[in-house]
């Protein structure tokens, strides 16, 4: 990723744009639509987290992605504030980028 011609755009997309977009789609739209029909928060957390995981593709890290999705969902339910979910997702992606840069 860092060796491409557009490395700064890739970093911006991976660490800022994508997390905000994903949170708006997953927690802003998908969660809101499902909440109309499913009143049990635990079931909602599981469904949305599984969807979030599969949205990122089938890989060895799907479980950790689903767990992060559940964490983000709990943040939204507890705080009722999308910016908290976006911030957590941005920080997660930045940390992951740094770790990948150091160890890969």
C-alpha cells in the first residue's frame, strides 16, 4: 500500500474516508433500518457485526473485524452518537496501518 504512486490518497482513504463511510452505512443506515423490526439490542449487535465482518470479506481476520463491529455497535447504543463510532473506527485503522507498516 505505501509503495504505490498514490500512497497519501490510499492512507487518507484507508484511515479517514472509509471508516466514516462504513460507519454511516453500517451503523447509520443498516442499524437504523433493522432497529425498526428488531427490538432486542443483543440480536441487533450480532446481526450488524456479522454484516460488518462479511462486508470486509472472508479472511482470517473476520472474527476480529466482527468483534470490532460489535464494539462499535455497543458504542452507538450506549452513546447514541455516530461520531464516537467514527472516531473509534478511524483510530483502529490508524493503529492497524502503523502496525502493518512496522511489521510487514
